[in-house]
C-alpha cells in the first residue's frame, strides 16, 4: 500500500531533520537550522498525506474508519501532533533550536511504529464504532503532543540553567545557541497552557463517549484514572506557577514528571495494566 | 469570642484557604489514585488474584479500602477537602477580583507609571480640547474611556475584557458543578442490568446494589443478532464481531408506545425512554439447544435437503447412514461448531466437526455427504445495561463551563490603557494580564497612530 511507503518516507525525513538539528546545535549555522526545519515540514506534509491515504485505503478494503483505532495508528498520529505543535512554535516564536529536543520524540514514535508495531488496518469492534473516536483521539493526542514539546523545552531549560550555574556562558559555547532561560521557561508554560485545555477536552469527550457506549461517564478504569492523574499534575503545575511563583527549575521538573505520567497514561496503562482501551494489545 | 478562639478560627480558615493545601491535595490525589490502577477493584476482581496475595496483605488492603479505593472513606474525604478548599479560596479571593473588575481604578498610580510601558506625545491644542480628542480616539480604537481629573492632569482610562479575570473562577465553579452532578446521579438514579431472552418481556431490572427496580413500563426483546466482519480474502464471515443488535419493543401497561416498536439498540446507539436508558452490553445463549439444523448435499447427485439432528438420538441420513450430535463447541478463532458422529450399520461411528462460520469446509472431507451447519433452536438473550442518571446533564453543563472557563482563563487577556493628559503633552500607558509580547505590539501600534495625529 502506498500509505505504508509514505510512512517510511516520513520516518526518514524525521530522522534527517533530527540529525540536521543536532548539526545546527553544534555548528550554529543559520542555514542548517532552516534546512532542519524544512525537513521536518516536508516530513509533516508527507505524513499528513499518508494518514489521509490510509483513511481512504480503509474504505477501499471495506472497513472505512479514521486511522486512529489501534496502537500503530495512534503512535503515528502522536508523532504527527508533536511535529504540528513544534511547527506552530517554530513559526510563532522563532525558537527553531527547540526542534533538536522535540523532533527526537516524533522520530522515536515513527521508528517504533514502523519497525515494531503491526500495521494492519483492523476492523473496528462495536464499541469503537462512533464519531466520538475521532474527537476523543484528536483532542487527547494534540494535548499529549503539547506536553511532549513542554518536556523537550524543559530538558533544554535544565541543561542551559546548569551550564549557566557553572559559569560556562563563554561566548560561542554550545549553550549560546539555546534561547535564554526566561524564554524557555515561558515556552514551557505556553505549551502546557495549550495542552491542559486539550487534555481536559480529551477527558470530557472520552467521558461523553463512555456514557454513550456503556452508560457510565466515569468508572475509574485505569486509563480514565491515569488521565486524571496527568490532569492533577498539570493543574498542580499551573497553581504552583501562578500562586507560588514556581518557575524555572521546579517548573521544568514538574513538566518532565507530567510528561512521564502522560506517557504512562498513553502506553503504560495499555501495556502493563488492563482496561477498556483495547489497542494496547500488541498482537 | 476570645482573642484565642478568634485566632484559632482564623487559623482554620487560613488552612482551608491556603494554596499549600491545594497543591498538597492535587499531588496527593494524583499519587493515591495510582493505587486503584495497580490493585484490582471490586467488582472486577478475578478469583485467581486472591491466590497471589497473602492473607495478611489481603486483610490490610481490605482495611485500607484498597479494593474499592475510589469509594473509600479517605479518598472521598480527600475529594471533599478539595471541594472545601476550592470554595474557601473562592470566598476569600472572588470579592477582591469582582471589585477590581466592576470598580476599576480609573487613575494610574505613580508606581504603575514607573513599571508599565509608556509612550509620550506632544499636544498642540488646549488641555480640554486635547482631552476630548484623545477620548474620542481611544473610544474609536480601543474602548470608551473614563475621564478623571487629578490636579492639573486628566487621566483617561479604558479597558477591554476585564471580566476575563473571572475565567479561573468559572473553572473552579465548574468542578463543583460536576461534583454536584455526580451526587445527583448517585442519589436520584441507579445503574442496573437486565438479561432478556428473545421473545420474553421484563418490567424490572436488577440494580447494582442488588435491589429489583420496577421500570414502570415493559421491555420485550424481539430478537438479538451478532453479525461478523467478512474474513479478509473472502470465504465468509470472520470471528471479528461487527455489530451486536437487539430489537426491543416497549409497552406501557401492555399498550404500545408510539415510536418504540421494534427499536434497534446497538453499541454506541442506546435507547432512552422516560429518563431510563438501555445500552447493549452483553449477550449469550439462553438454553441448551435441542435441535441442530443442517443442510446435507449429496456429492454425486448434487441434491440438498434439510436435516434436523438431536443430541442423544440417531437420525437417518439421505444415504441410509445414521447421525447424531456429539458435542457443540464455541472456541475463539473458530466460532460455533458441531461435532457429529456418523455410522454405517454396525460399524464404528466416524466423528467430525462442522463449522457454522465456514460453510465450504466440509466439502474438503471428501465424504459423499456434505454438511452445512445452519444453526440451532437455542434462543439468545440480550444483556442490557440500564441506567437512570438525572445528574448527567448537570455534569455536561459543568464540563462545558470548564472548557469555556479554561479558554477565558488561558487565552483572553484583560487589557488596560491609560492616557495622562497634561498641558502640552500626554503619556500613554498600557498593561495586559496575559501574553505581554502580543499586547506590546498592539500597544505600540496604538501609540504610533496617536503620534501621527494632531491633537
């Protein structure tokens, strides 16, 4: 199928983008940065086409559903969302360099999906046959992606802050390429500010769907509970920031913890615990 | 009240209002919630689980409520404390914010003049004429200003979206609304289950607390069917279910209800009548079959006929042999299958399996008779989840409120502009509650436009 080839191409573009971003980090040549971003964008366009095509292909084989129904499709969509959020930040705030810390997440997702996950288009079991699937998955994954970006930015913050503490701020050092710590801290907050309402919407659409399919909007299923845990962590982040002035290092750590919880909510729950979200079955 | 007592009351109040408590609760709720995702929860505990933990540990978990953690007294207490904290914080802070929004300070203080971004412009007209022109400008380009005289200065003050400072309280209030919705649902509603055999009628359901709840009307199951996806590559249906479908008919005191005759209920498309909703949730066979239906085709002549086999008795086949049903299996991956024993007079019977979902397969056996298993006379039952939840709309209203509140709180900004008018010159100041860089661009454009005018 053509979509499979395009997904392979996407993975290669993301890998190239990541490598060129690393080169940008080391060489500080502006054109290298532009090239890295361009590769990410090309990969994004190819991936968008591939997702669209896979959607069409599912109709061709008579199943006809959005490509967001199993683990493979969700990982691919996660990678797509991460690049989208990075692209928006690249355009809006011009901090291209954060790509070096965000694109690896997208690359890891695509590489894992392409190399290890079964790529078949499966028929939808009755519980998944609903328009809520689309709304629920899109809001959740855009939220997750925003948290991924916040986590990447937070890692940058910690590296930069550490080097500043050591007094390595000699002109021309690797760190001079990083945005100022204040900007990184602000970006961390901005990404979470976008992710938090999306996660909220994701939880609500999930609850609405559960109510429609099973008659319970909340049943403390492990997936539901973990999404609430993630929500609590970021709510704590926001309150600590607004009222206790938790900025900088502590905010960065909280953001990293939040993303770890997000990844557990997304993958850990399916692979390690049991519950309603069936796509965790790897076979 | 003595000073001591007042001091104590004050301390308790401060405790409930404190943001330290908020952070403690958010983090404690996050951490304790993990317990119930790792330890199995009632009523979904597999019997085999008990063998994996010691009796001492079981007793300890039982005592701590870990097997129904989210309804344990301490978890509910945490949630209640969370609500009290929310309410107390709002009572403490809301009046200040409300006052700030409804009665804004219309003059700009010395301190604010030092820290807010500022632009200066020269004035040519008289003080009063300039003041009026500036007021008209602000009114047209930003918002209608309030004019206050301070000594020999005029302070023009205009603001936009002041109410967005209340957004965060909308979010906080929405949490209380959602909690209220769940409580209403718990008190005024129930969750139950009912299994209805095809052709039968029920008027009660079993609630989760074990009580029988009368519905006030009757539900008849006309039919239940499972359909399967086609197997990839053709060759009949696969084992992957496509749809579980119940056809129900509702009656009230035996009388038909318009629009509720032969209604389809499938997963994701529930049926609601009088606030009670029926969800397709499970199914099964209601009784052991006594008749098995087959189509038997003679290989040579190609003639087909219907044959009914019964367990425990021999049936004569078209070619003179006799057959009986030995077993009925339903293994995952192969679906319903009948095991037949066919014997010639006096000889040992031959046993073979006929698959219901794979009609072409028996041809491969090479026998002179080809069997197709078409079904049994067993009746199906449909399992329906039955809910009454008068609080669910309150919950949705709360969710909507939360989304709106979050958008207001995160993406809208309270923008303020002051113009201090003096003889000969004026200064314009600006401030926004959020997204300073974006506001600065807007503010500079406003100031630039102002500087171009002759005032």
